[in-house]
C-alpha cells in the first residue's frame, strides 16, 4: 500500500525515478543530497521514507544504488528477490538455531518459531508456502 508523499518526498521520488529510468540505477546519497539541497543523512532519510511508503524497493541491503521503483515492470523480479533474501536469512538463522539447539542453547520451539515466521513472510509476500 502506498501512502501520500510530502512535497519534498515527491521531489526526491521524481529525481530518483528519472535517474533510474535514464541511467538504469538509482542515484547515490551524494547525488540525491546535491539535487535536493540537503546533506547525505537527509538523502538517506528520503530513500528510507520512500521505501517505507511503498514507492521504492531496496534490492540489496547496504548497497547504495540498489533501489528499484516499486511500480516498475520488474515487480515480479522484486517479489522473487525479496523471497530469496528472506530464504537466505532463514537458512542462516536456521543453521545457527540448529547448532545452538544441539549445544543446548536453543530449544526445538525456537527453530519451529523461525520456520513459522518464514512461512508467514512468504504468505504475506504472495509466495507459496
């Protein structure tokens, strides 16, 4: 669900959208900050608010240009990418939880909770469980 944007957020979205369409990638923090007359932390807040409001999708956590338009034609790719990212986290945590369970630091219930959370995430993103 998309929420309305403030005028500055709309300006940031328009600039990011134009950059993605023209160059094939989102601007970095410095480029957005310069375009908005802001500082890098302000640019970071614009990116974060646009992701939170459903206008952008961060394709890879920590990568500065790894944003895509949420309403772009690659929405199936975005959905698949989100599912793979969730599966990667799940597998890493499952291995950690199973190791901890074997060492007596975690219970079977903790492992089952992680599996339930992963299945719930897949259901919410529209993927088959």
